[in-house]
């Protein structure tokens, strides 16, 4: 009985030995039937991640959390890859940098800016809980995850088993809750009801990382997040005693981000 599975394994091994590296790559990608494209981009000044997602067949793309100073880099990449940017999306109204969605609209005409309705910011498209943003064969589901700000959204791609959490869940951390209508209690409930209820294997992509990590998973954060694994009361105490410095760019970033899609 133990020998039976060896036959198909050997067959695959033999096939791989007789095919070129290019053919192997094609074979493996067609086996995955995967038209999904994801590229993680980094803002070296504010440690913000921007995510380019696309359907490789239709070439339709969306960009999550672009940064103003890197909008030209992103537009160049999108053009080089032959993608059509449908939506330049924000997970929330950022306080640490100015969004690149407005600039991308002028660099790539036809692009629409997107943000959560509860953010109070202007944009072409306002999302609420349960809205779907489609690009080719894929879609992002908007889940309201307030707490860091009122309008925070997490974008979930069930087909690819991943979610873009903005500042709601960071790798082994979470966004601060001491300004922009922040509420530690609200954030705790958002994460536990909307993100930690996703399957453990879902990959989580945050809006920032300051320690050189790029992604995490639901299972990992449920186990190792030093704040969100605590009971609610303890979490609120941690968040209320962080004593973080006032964000350097907040006075400039918030007024600019209030008109994120238009200027
Ligand atoms: Fe933020």
C-alpha cells in the first residue's frame, strides 16, 4: 500500500527532468490555474505598503494604499506591465502620509479613487460593508473594521485566501487608536469579528511594517499578536498607555487626504 503513491510521484519527477525550466514554470502555473497577480511595493520614507493586484487575463488592476511620492513609480510599473488600473483604493484616511490616489488619477486617466464612506473623505467611489470591487475574475470584499479610524476597511479576496488589513491588524501589532476618532474597544471588536474569524491560512497584508516583515496570516496573529491576543480590558489598557509621539505629517496629511480622489 505504501508503494502506490510512488508511481505518480515518480512520473512527475521524470516529467520535470525532461522539461526545461521555462516549461516547468508554465506547467506549474497552469496546474494552479492562477491568473492572479500581486505585487507588494514599499514606501521607504513612511514604511507604507502599496499593493498592486491584477487579473493576468483581462489585465484589469487595482492598487491599494498608494503613496503620493511613489505614484509615478506605481504608474510606470502598471504601464510597463500592460495593466489597466480601474481603482486606486485606500483602506482608510491616512495620517502619516498623503495618498497617491489623486495623482494616479491624473497619471492614468480613467482610474477611479476609492475610500470607505465613513472616512468622510471625498473620492469617486465610497464603499460600505459588503461592497465588492471587481477586477477581471477577482473581487475584493469591503469589510468595515473601524477602531483605528471610523472609516477603516479591510479588503478581503476570498478566492486567493488573503486580506488587506490597512492599519487594523499589523504584523504582531495594530494601528494606534489615540487620534482620528480612534477607539481601542471598537478596534478590538472589529478585528475579532471580521478578521480573526477568517480561516487561519488566510494571508494578511498590512498597510505598514517597521521591522522588515512583509505579511502574516490569521492563524499567526491569533497566536502571536502581543496586543490582540489579550482580553479586551487588557488590550484597551495597552492601547491607552502607548504614549506615542504626535504623527509628524498629520497636520498636512489629513486635510490632503480628505480630498484624496480629487486633487
Ligand atoms: Fe493609519
